[in-house]
């Protein structure tokens, strides 16, 4: 999770919403990502999507069956769908996202029994730090907006 937090901090330095993700296979990071929606002008450039793409490229496979995804914020519906399609085995995330979370908060796409793959979830890992980073980012944005 520390590596995912580093990715989130990188996003924050770049003016992006501070969310970071890493994918681990056999105790080795095979994909990294941080939010880049503003930088790339791409609404799909979420940390998880970028990390999944990098891991698939590294492993030369669209199936990431024996991989663990660490991400600082509960994935949204788009990212949850990508996690299922990639066949990621384990999702470990920091803080919940009560407004857009699709891995337990608003819905639970990654464990929907109607889908052909379900993902094991561990939540709340370093959640205070991840939530604090997000709160600080949005607080600073509000201050700048009101100046």
C-alpha cells in the first residue's frame, strides 16, 4: 500500500485527485498508476486503469489472475468493471468512497455473483492516510477557488 500512496502523492503534486494504484504479481510490482484525468484530458485515466494496462503489458496477458491490486481509494464502477475483466484475484484499498465506490459502498461489482469472476476484497488499509490526502487536496482546491 505504501507504493500506492506514493503514486497518490505523485498525482497530488501534478494537480490530480490523489489516487494511486499498484499491481503486484509474485511479490513484484508489475503495474503502477496514478490519476491522470486532467493531464491526459481523458475521463478513463484513473489510477486503477493505468495500473491494469501497465500490468497487462508487463505480463503480456489480459488476464491478471494471480495479481493483487492495491489502491488508495475504493474503485468506481468503471474501475471495478476493469478489475473483474482483468480477473484480478485480490483488491486491497484504503478509504471507502461513499459517493462513487463500487466495491462495497454504493454497490459491489467485484463480488457480484452474477458475473463470471469475483474478487476478494480487503478494505481500510491505511485508510486514515488516504482519506487525509484526499481531504487536504480538496480543501486546498476550495481555498484556491474562493480566492
